[in-house]
C-alpha cells in the first residue's frame, strides 16, 4: 500500500520596503529607457531654457553686483527644474493610476507606500538629470561654482531637499486628478507663477512694492538666493530685502520641512482614497 505524503509550500516572506521601492524605481527607469523621449524635458528643454535666457533675455537684465547674468541665471533655472519635479511625479502617478498599474502593484505582497517611495525617487533622479545637463551647459557658457566643493555640494543638497518637498505636492495632485491632461494643466498653471514671481530670472528690487513682497517671501526665492550665495554666483541680498532672503539657507531648509509637513499627509490620504476606487 502506497502512502501519499503532502508537502506544504513554505511561506513566502514579503519583500522589505527598501527592496520593493527599489523594484518600483527600477521599473520606472526601464520605462524611461524604452521611451527616451520622456527625457526631452530635462535634456533638450533644459539646454534650450539656459541658452534662451542667457543670450536672448540676458542683455536686458542687470543682476546686482558685478556678477554676469549667466552666473545669476543658472541657480534660478536649476531651482525651477526642481519645482517642476512635482509636475513630473504628478503626471506619472496619475498615468499609473489611470492605466491600472497601481492596482497590479497592490495585488502583490508589497507595502503600498513602496509605490510612492519608488515614484518619488525615480522623479528625483529624472529631475537630477536635468540639473546635470544644465550644469554642463552652464560650464560651457561660463558658469562656475566659486565658493569651494563643500558649499557646492550643499547647494545641490538643498535642491534635492526642496525637490523632495515638491514631490509630495505632486503626489497629492496626482492622486486627486483623474487624467494626465488635467494634471498637466493644473500644475503648469500653478508652477509658472511660482517660479517667475521670484528672483529666479530677475532681481526683485525693481519690482513694484506689493509684488516684491510676494516674490521675496516665495520659497523659490529663498532657495535661489541660497544656491547663489553658496556657489558665489551673486551678491548677498541687500539690507532692504525680506528676512528670508537675508537668511536663505536656513529658510530653504525650513520651507522644505514645512511644505513636506503640509503636503505629505494630504498626499498619503489622497492616495489611499484614490487606490480604494
């Protein structure tokens, strides 16, 4: 008589948050590899922005001190790139939600937060490519980091920190909006005034009083002034400037923490509600 024995399948342990997030990041990077046109906004567009502002508008804008407009420009345009990282993550997340990719990931034994962590990191990588392209373009037209390696690295670290806070804004919007077109329209409507009503491309001292007040309390202005100070790309803010511009490094960190504290809970709640649909 033959005795049948049953074998129990050993339980499969779910991957850690780090491993699952890394897998999501790798999936997004492979997506970019297969569709390289997704990098046009941080490659071709980045070069175009630098050259247009440096050579077309630069002759009519006089930065404070003896700094050339090219050195005045590069920190501002890099900050703009990090601000627009919120639009990148918002459109990517909405696209994944719309096509059911998030639902497929939810069916796997992974933490739901790994979807957001992976999307956030891949968006930071995407925007960092644009920063690198702008840096190389800037070096070719005369931009330099003049205050040492440590301050240079600190300036780039502030860009990433602020970009991280903007990504939570993007996750929030991407979880609320139903289509990529709606996200694109909303984000660009908000982001363009945010980056232009600031000291990114022109000094604030020549603005009307009410507009100068808004521009100098804009978080974008604090980060732009911080990178200029750290990289030696312009004169420090004058004594008549608003307090955030006189302490730009501190305020850049504060703004990043405050924005993250505001938008991260909103983003997590909106994503949970959206993923229940």
